[in-house]
């Protein structure tokens, strides 16, 4: 009830209500952005741009999901846009013809830490890294990821499968000391 009232006040451009929502979500959303952009200053920039967009588009928020989930999607999209602008070169690959494997097997060897998995994700090619992060870290399903990244569900599944393979290779190399 409280959150709906605050959101409604934000729709009326109430600055105090906007500050309340900002204070409630800024830390969590900062960490979401940081997981993607890997730099404090860049994460702060993404966070600010995300809140500006959220308040500009708040009239589109329909309470079908929580405000936090709605805002998180904005932060993720802004993070990805930020990284794309930094990279400025993307190669489109049609992956719809590729074989899709089961993406339920995410077992890693004993002794591998979560931090090692996160560090290894940074070494993945960009097109795989985002899908793996959205699936493993953010908890989105294939349908949601395909909407966020504007790719087909088939491409999402393929990229996740390939990303998982790359991730396992990187982790295996780290574990045996044969990696970079």
C-alpha cells in the first residue's frame, strides 16, 4: 500500500516521493549496475540515468510487477546500453540454426567459489556474458532475457549454452593453473 501511494505521488511529480523511492532502491540498483559495468563511477552514472528514465516514464508503470522489478529492468537495460556505447562495435550473429542444449546443468568442480565464477564471467564474450549474468545472477528466464536483449528465445538459449561452456572452460583452466 505504501509503495503504491509513493509511486502515485511520483506520477504527480512529487519530489519528496521521488526522493523516497530513490533512497529505498538506490543501493540495490547500484549493485545491479555494478555487476554489469564493473566500475563504481560508471555504475553511478548508469544509476542516475536509470532513475531519470524511471521518473520520466513512471506513468507507464502499471503495478503488474513490483516497482523494484520494473526499475531493475531499466537499470539492466541502461547498463547494457552503457557497455554497448563503450564498445561501439557489435557483430550480429544469427544463432537460430544452432543446436540447443539443456541449460539445467550448472555444476562446477568442488572448490570453485562464487567469486571465481563472477570473475570468470568477465572473461566471456559480451554476447554470452550478458545472457549468463541475467540468467545466473539476476534470475531472469529465457523469455525475459530475450525481451531485455531484444533477441529470440532460441538465440537466448543458444547463447546461454555456449556461455556456460565458455565459463566451464575458463573455470577449469583457473582451477588447474593452465589459464591466463
